[in-house]
C-alpha cells in the first residue's frame, strides 16, 4: 500500500498544478499535467485487487483517475476508467459519482462524433436516460421538457425586452417576436436542434437577438444546475421572472431514472443539466403573508377554470376527499399551474381562510 500512497500523492501534486494552470488560462499545460496525474492515479488504482475488501479505496482512485482523464480531454480513457471503477464494489455515493461522470463523458463524446457545428441562433438539446434510445425517446418525457423550455424562452425574451411580467394576460406580438422551430431528431442519444426565428411582421428590439435569448437561458440553466441560487437571483432580479425560471428549469431537470441528463449546446458553450428534481424541494414562499395561518400540502386535481379576483389569479383545486379549495397563483407560477390543469397534483402553500396561497405544484406521479 505504500506504493499506492506514493503514486496517489504525486498524482494529487500534479493535479493541483493543473488546477493552477487552468486558473491562469494556460489550458494546454493544464491538460498535460492532468494527463500525467491520470497516469499515476490509474497506476495506483490498478495495484489494488478487485474485491469487496478493497473498497472504497479502489473505486475512489478510479473515479479520481477518470476525472483527471476527462480534464486532460482523453474521453476514451475516461470512459474506460469509469468502467473499471464500476466493475468492482463501489459504495452507493461513489457509484453515483462514477455514473454522473460517465454521463458527462458520453455527452461530450457525442458532440465530437457528430462533428456538428451550430450557428449562433441554434440550441441543441441532448437527452439521456432509460427512456432514451438511439434516436428515440418516450414522448411524454420529451414533450413536457420541450414545453417548459418553450415557456422559458418566451419569458426570457419578454424580460430582456424590458416588459413587466404579464402573468396570464394576453401578450402582444411585440412581447413574443420569436418562434421556436425544431430540426429532425438525431441518433446516438436523443438530440434535436432548436432555432429561434422572427416572423416577418415582428418588430423586434434590435438590441435583443435570438442569440441573446438562448445564451441567457443556458447561463441560467448552468447556475441552476450547480445550485447557485444567489447568482441566479442576481441575474434575474424581478421576482416573478425568477420564480418562473426556477420552476420551469425544474420541469426540464432529469428525474435520474427515465431521463438522467439534459444537455444544452450552443455554438460557443455546453451545459449538462444533471441536477435531479428530487434535489429541489419546494421553497418558493408566497408574497402575501397577511392572514397566513399555516402551511398546507394537498393532493387533488386542478379542475376549476382560471379567474382573477382582487387582481390575483386564481384556480380551483378539488382534493382527493372531494373538498374544493381556491388557490391563489403567484406571478411567475402561472405557466407552471396551467401545465398541470386537469391532472393529479400535489399543491404546497400557506393557508388564508379557505384559500391556499400557492408556493409550488408538482405532478403527483413525479
């Protein structure tokens, strides 16, 4: 084991130097150092027998060496090292980390293999998971995420154009200048390319382009994926637009089983959304705290028509025991609520008399 420790310590020293080089934007040196560190770390892992008594040391070393191979841009080697780590007896947490790394490696490998070049108005969506095959995907998993993405693009466009959040009110053509269109799906994982186009009659603000909208969405998704809510709030200062982005991004997020990752690729960057829905408990609080008596969580069906009362958007909920409740929909959550109309849901919020001040709604089967 002294040889394993010696190799590991030297690998970590080189990995630290690679990190410094990357911070100094010397990418070539960083990749070279990461490759050297990977060679030593994988050698150390190879000295440990593949048996249960060797865990978690063996799988941790393979996870580390695979990560270094990924940093060195050797995706083939990274994939092989992940496979070796999974071939043993990794504990659940390390197994999850190895699988997450495999998803990231596969995501970037697909991009290389296709050798596809996107223009600055394109956004490629790549899906992976048990519901995804070579060029196929379960329709429901695809449709609900594309619906959420379409709403995101729409609201981001309105925010960048400087319009106040419109809620459920009818919006003008000036507020919706772009139309999303999709290319044909491609094999590998399941991937489509979305492009924003402007109609002939649309009078768009010349300072807001399809590229601006797409880049804003991808940047927000990146912050959302790493859990940087402070950074996301700083970027989206309007509370209604923030709530809308957060809830729709959660609709797009993978569940970890049927869909394990959703990749966002533009001409200049790529973000892989791996943060799972279950890691995002409801925490959006109602704005109106007057007369609030307590929190509540109800199951039922949203089956009343939407209306406006006292300038507040309302929707009706029939609970599983037949009770009817009025639900106040905060600005920013209206698109989310409409997507679940007529479906079994779990509603979270606070109580004001017989009214629920909605803080979150999710499908009861999610």
